[in-house]
């Protein structure tokens, strides 16, 4: 199973997409992207919840 996230689902206007077979790796990639491209360096519980609620499991 793979996990997918479109950043634009969390940050409107962003075209970055992430997909990997490891959910933790996906979250790491998203955190790196958030810091580099959106200036978000602190992942608050609210940010984490917003991201996790938009992760899609792909068969």
C-alpha cells in the first residue's frame, strides 16, 4: 500500500505531491517541504492533524 498527499489540499495553491509506501517517510518529506517552501518549521498538533487528515491510502 502507498500513501499519497497533495500539499495543495493543506496549503491552497501548492502543486507539490508526495507518495511513498511508508507513512512515516511521507510525513518526513512533507515536513522538509513545509520548512523549505512554506517556512513552517514547527509542526504543531494542529498542522499534523491537518496533514494526516488529507493523507490518502492508495492500493
